[in-house]
């Protein structure tokens, strides 16, 4: 991925990044879109891996502790997780 910030990246790029990271086990599927939101604390974003500065950051409790993300990255992660949960449910019902 190039050096653009998440605010400049098209949503489809973030969606692909989320899909790829979940496939490789670097991100987990979110159970829902809930998160804590607060002022940026210079954490590394779990989605795009850039530092979160000058904006709000989202904090998600994961299986191995907290994961932080830019708001745009969290939204893409939540959308990707929703699609995966829906597909899992559809497959289990078949």
C-alpha cells in the first residue's frame, strides 16, 4: 500500500486491507461495530499501521488486548467484519 493517510485512501483500498489482514490472521473479525472513541494518543493503527495523530482514535478490545484504529479504518474493519459474519451465518444455515 502507498504512503497515503487513511483519510486520503479510497474506502475500497481500506476494505481490501482489512480483508487481507483478516485472511492472514493479522486482524480478527469484529463481533460488532462497538468501540471506544477518544482523542488520538499516537497509537499505531491496527488496520493501516500508521500512527493515529490529530484526530480521534477508536479502541477495540481484542483477544490479545486493545487494538487502535483511525475512525475511517475502524469503519472499514466493521463493514468487512459484518460481511464475514453474514457469510458465516449464511454458510452455517445451508
